[in-house]
C-alpha cells in the first residue's frame, strides 16, 4: 500500500496545488497530513486529492472549527491508525509523545521542524518537511510504500502542474 505524507502547508496555495497534482498521479490509498494547514481556504485545495485523507492538527491551526467545516477527518494529535497492517502514530511535534505511547508502533509521522527526515529503526520516524517552502526554501512531501517501508522525499520544485 502506497501513501502520501504532507505537512506544514502554511497557506502556500501554489505548493499545495503542486502536491495535490503530484499525489493524484500516483496510486495512493491515503494521504496523511501531520498538521499546520493554517487556514480553511488552503485545506479546500487539499480536498481535491483522489486518495483518502487523514490528518491531525498542528500548532498553527487556530481555525479548527473552520478546518473541520472543510474536512471532518482531522484529529487531535497524537493520532493512532493501522494502515496496511502497520501501527502508525501521527503527531505534529515529537515532544508530545511519551515513551509508552510509541511502544508497539511501527511508524511515527511527525512535522513541525520543516526539515524532511527519515530515521529507520523500531519505530521508524518520518517527517515530510515543509510543503510551503517558506522556512527553508524547499517545498517537500513524501511517498511511502507501507509494505516495504521504502520512503521517497519529493521536491515539489521539480513538479510541473502542466495543463491540469
């Protein structure tokens, strides 16, 4: 099962459009968002995904009622889910997790640092970096093959929106 991972959009509509366009070219079952959409208008753009969506709130998501008005599938972090037989915890900030909460966890998806990261181990840690590109100038997302735990960091500057 292949999933997309995104976070820290911070209302950059152009970057969100690129991410959605890219994700929609793949056969993804889910797209996981690890928080910081910021405003509901940017989430509307993300709802054009073909894959099922699953997200959590980040520390800059102040308009939670408005965000939930756009999408009901946004949860308080940390959020646990089983996908493809793997126990996944989604959080915005790693500091919010206790040692007990990560026991028997296969994958931890986090964000907040705006820096893409893949740490193999038990559990495996992934951070897609920032979709927005505001902080470090690099707009990134991830694609993960759940069965093999193969992860690719995608630089959205290399993605063209083409005619769509």
